[in-house]
C-alpha cells in the first residue's frame, strides 16, 4: 500500500483526468466511485488501482485484501484527495480504476436496446439498468449518446454497465439494417406510431429509443420494421426517454 497526502501527486492528477472522456479513451480505464461499483469491479477482476481514504481502511479491509491478492495497487489517501477525484458531493471513501472491457464484435440474443442520440447521462444509465433488470441481452449506442463511462452515466447504471454487453457505433442506421438482415425486428418508437401494446414483438427484436429533443433520426426510422408509440390517454404529449423505455422494455420482456 502507498500513502498519498498531496492533491498534486501525479497519481492523483491521473485519477482526476479520468473524469474526462479523452483520458478514458487513451488509458482504457474509468473511475468507479461507489462501494457497489468497486465490489463488482473487484469480483470481475477488472480493478487496476484501489483508492481508499486512509481513515476508513479498516472499514474496507476485505476489499483491500482482495485487490492485493489480485496484484492491484492500493492507494491510501486523505479526504481532500478523495473529494478532488470524485464528482460525488459526499464520497464513500473508496474508488478504483477499472479496465474497460473490449466491445463485442456483434450483439446477439432475443431482446436488445438501441439508443439514438440519447444525450442525458442519467437517461442512458437508467435505460441500461432497466434493460439489465428485464433480462435484455445487449445495448447499441449510436452517435451523440452520453459517454457510457462518464461519472453520471455510471452512477445511474448501478453496476449494470458490467453486465450488459454494449457496443458503440457512429452508423446506427447501418448497424440496424445489418441486424434486420439477421432476422431482427427493429422497433422505432415515435409519436404517431401504431399502438405499442398491440404490435410490439416479444422475440428477436431491437427496441430503439430516440434522443430527448429530436426523437429518432430519419435514417434510423427508415431502417425500422415497426413504428410504434405508447398510447397517450391523458394530456401529456410525451414521456421522459428513460420512463418510456422502461415501460416498453418490460412489455417486450413479458412472456405471452
């Protein structure tokens, strides 16, 4: 274990840099800040450096032992350092750098989710978490989506980032066309579409959620086999992207 007391230490500066997308891309690492996320990273053998507030080392003794057994570095730091590397208002006194796993070459399975320019990190993370809970087999993130490994997105996933196979693409329409050729139904969710409950497929399908402001792009809409909408029986014209996705994810997952 190594003790660090200065926020100007190079190791601390590196940890702070991981709040930036470019640093994450270049290093192949992201920073996990919650106890739950750290435990999952350690259990999967993805932890590279464990950072613990020195005064709380006894509280996290088992995790320290676990990562040391895996050959990982352990840094004991001050509360000021923990605050400096964290985007949480009240850090839990533990964080770790996590190896970003290689993306799969292709997604497979009965039920998949695709995000077309969903920009809000909370929405991206919540949708991924909901897909995980409902047993979806993977997620496809198109251009313009919030960074999967940004702090706010990670926090919203509540660990689902470790369990849901995820691919990113700059050509979502092309990727969906290819999946259509493989026998997938492509479900575009849009205002004015047919009744979702009456027409949604339950097997071999990709549910596409559009951006909060613009909805689904024309190119992605053209690739769809289904154009569906949730019925709006009240006065609201639309739903939050994550809320709408949650309703549709669970309807697709429902066995008939």
